[in-house]
C-alpha cells in the first residue's frame, strides 16, 4: 500500500527549534551508546573502553552546548522530538543487538555513528538562519568529523591503510542500505505475501493456468506497490540510504521475483507436478531469506528462521486450507 500520509515529519519541514531539539536528543542517545560500548569492553580492552568513555564525555559536552543555545534562542522548554519522529533520519542499532559484537564490529558501528552525525550537522546548518546557531552546528559538524579518528583508535589490530579501510567500510554500508536492505525486504514481502493467494487459487481450482495468472498478477502488483513505497519513504539525504530510485527498483524487482518463484511452476500443465515444484521453491526461498538476514543484516539465525520460515509456513497453510475448503 503506497503511503500518502506519514506520522513522521520530514527533515525539511522541521523548524530551527525542532532541529536543535533533535540534535540534543541525538547527542544524549549517542553518549549512552558509547558508555555501553565502554562497559562492554572495559574488562578485556580497558584502553579501548577509555576511548569510548572520552567520546561519551564529548557527546555530553555537545549536548550541553546545544541546550545552552536552545535556552538563548527559545527558552527552557525543549520540544520532545527523537530520531524515530523524523522520516529518513538515521537510526541507531539497539544496544541489546550489539552486546555480542566483536571489537571490530563495535569500531565500525562507532565510525558510522560519527559519519552520520557529521552529515546531520552539515544539513542542519544549511537549514538555519540564525548566525550563532549556524556557527554552532557547523562547529559540531567539524567536531564529529574529528571523532572519526577517535573511532579508528578503538580497533585493536590497526590496518596499514586506514583511508582505504574507511572507504571500503562506507562503500559496504552504502551497498547494504541501497540494495541489500530494500531488496531483502522486497524478497520477503513477495515470497510470503503471495503464498496465500497463489496456493488458495491452486487448491481451489486445480487449474494451473488460472493459478499462474493469479500468481503473475499478485507478483507484479506487489512489486509495483513495494517499489513506490520504498522510493517514497525516504529521500536518502539524511539516512545515507542512497538514491530512492535505486532502492525502489531493488525492492520492486525483488518483490516481483519473490512471488514469481512459486508462480512460474504453474506453467506446467500437470497440477501435482507444478504444485510439488512450487512448494519446493517456497522452501528454498524462505531458507535463503533467513540466511541473507543472518549474513548481511546480523539477524540471529534462530530469529530469522522464526520470522521468515515459520511465518511463511503459516501463510502457506492458510492459503492451502482456504483453497481446499
């Protein structure tokens, strides 16, 4: 379903006061995350923990500077606005998902946090008209860029070419956000959402041609819907997720392929042969999606299996029971 209205505000619609409030809450969150990293690493990597303690203290200082500026401009009452209230704003990984990350992965997370904060302050500075506020946001952008060096120090085994390593990290992240994440979401939606109509039609009619047409329509329709939804959900300016056209294309095409995977077997005229092949394709699709989630999105395999395989099996069963009834 293409979203016409959204409960979240676009960054371009935020007032200067809301931008400051968003920056304050973001600095608070980042300081908490860095302290959680420090606690996680303190026993085994005390020097690295000290680096994150320092970074958390710097985030606290940034927050205080932002609060002081807000008081000077707008008074003591700070609006309640957080990352999840702004469309396209970068998100932080929940702490419980990083508890078991390696030192290298924590270092990567910290580096990405600083890059995202740097881009936010650059965009925020362009949106403000007050000279002092603009200067503060610009100074914070420079400070966040400088924090990247601190994040690099959090790596136990230093690479010989840090610049090349950083470029590789950024390119990998952009690839995940632009292609893998929307493509995976589309594949999941296309594979699971079309199960019920395809197999309900199959068991209700025992007509392979009709089943194929229903599957084709459901797959193409879902692909168009998911493609437009992904492209319209985020322009990629703040989130760094890349071109909305590319993300929409990845999501739409993978959604369509996910549905066509178990619709194409019904080009075979023999009903039971086509159905057995389609069920086999569904089985392979669902396990492949669970593997991709675990491999690229760091989703625990048992959770990915529960979400995709078990969920898909229930949708399949619902379609078969409805069609058979």
